[in-house]
């Protein structure tokens, strides 16, 4: 089903709504946004939502992403969210939802060399896990991790007290909700990945001390200053959900610009092959 009226002024963008079925039989509401024209160097982005986000809530930003970068953007509601069926009982359920979406894009003509898995917050950790999975299979997809964590359980300890960190790690592992995003991120070669974190006190949901960047530094991995951002004034201290265009690194580059540069680098790589 088409929803082109929601593209508004972006007359060269079309929106398709459809259902993707998971291997265990659940139906995921899915939206695909893309240029009406056929592209010689096609780029596909599969966007993983954050906790409590819905497709409908992020649609304007994803239309802008597609329009600005001339690429196809797909996103979906996890099982149990909005009109998607089922319920997520552990992280494996969300992982299975994600695999179903990637495989559906491959059936629609996407290739690993032109596919970016982008994810925000919880979705960033999940996208990292899925990207690592495909790299282990020899399918070298790309990753853009936006404002996510080193370990999911550490976010809970940041909210309720760092003295509970060991308790939450055991709890998340027992119920199979842990995502060791740092481990999965390190399994992906540098040229296939980018990430963003907010430093200082700008991120009220994933504080810097539990972020992916901090965890990588703790593991003595180099983290480029290009990936470390502050919010513009109006989003100071509440920057977790700030638009990518409203966060800026020390070089004066917005998160939106960093993502666009990454997309262009991938497009240039495609033209060389």
C-alpha cells in the first residue's frame, strides 16, 4: 500500500507500506521510503528504532534522510509494537525480526555492499548485533550506530544506581535481554562502521559513562573525536532524541553530515567495484 501523501513536498519520494513475516510466523508492519527514479548506485538503509519508538513517529526524519541522500530507507515496528503482531519475550525475538527484514531487502534486490544497518539507542545495539552476524557469514553490510550503549544492562544501572550494575547484568543475562554491543562492534572492520555518542551530560538516557564510545575506550580502543558530539543549545541536557542535525562534533560537523559522508563513501566504493 502506498502512502505517498505523507511525503508532502518531497515529490520525488514515494512511500510503500507492507508486511514482513518472521520465521516464527509473526507479521511486522514495515515502511519503505525511496526515490521514484531508478538509481545506478543504489543505497539501502534499514533503520532500527529505539525503545518505545514507532514507524509513524520517525517517518518525517526518514523521509528527509531518503530525500537528502537519494537512498531507500526501510524501517519497521518490532513485534508487539503498534500493528506488528506478537510480543518480544527476549532479545532473540527482536533479532529474528531484524533478520526477517534484512532477508526481505535482499529478496527485493539490496546487496550487502550497498546495505547500511542504522539504529538509534536500543536499535543501535540491535543493529550492531545483526551487522556482526552478517559479517560472520561473509556478508559485509555497513553499520551506523546512533547514541547507543556498550552493554544494554548498564543503561538500567545508570538509571537506578551504578551499585546495581552487577545485579542488572545478571538479570538481563538470566532473562536473555543482554546486548553486548561493544563485543559485536569490535567484530566489524573499521571501514564498515560509524557510531555517534554524546559526551558530557548531554545524553539523559544513555549517559556517556555507559555509552559504546566509553566502553570502547575502556577496552583501549581508539575512538575518533569525529564520533563524539555535543548538543546545540536548545537540546542541552536532553539530547538523546535530538535530531542528527542538532548535534555537533568538535570539527563543527553535525551528526546528519557524518551520516551523509558515510553514505557517500559507500556509494563511491560501489562505483569502484
